[in-house]
C-alpha cells in the first residue's frame, strides 16, 4: 500500500546504491497521503482515506479478491 511513501523510500534506498537508470514501483492500494515525493508507477486501486483508516486486502491463491476500509 502506498500511504505516506515512507515504506517505498526505505525499500528503494538499497537499490539507489547501484545508480539505476529507472525504478518502477507497483502498489495494490494507493491511499493518497503523501509525506514523501514518491509516486507509484502502477496502482491497483486508489482510495481517498483518512490516516486513521485501515485497509485490508483479501487475497486467495494469489488472486486479490477485494480491498476493504476498516
């Protein structure tokens, strides 16, 4: 999930040591709360939520069945 972009920044940090020309990111759910300048290239679902909302993604046998706000 792309929430603040913080997880993406930490995930990309080790890759940046190798000076890649491009990095593409994919997220299942983008939540629209940006604290860091990271934008996913591919998004499964964009949801406008509050920072207190919790998103649960239901997956069965490698297939996404749904995403729910709780």
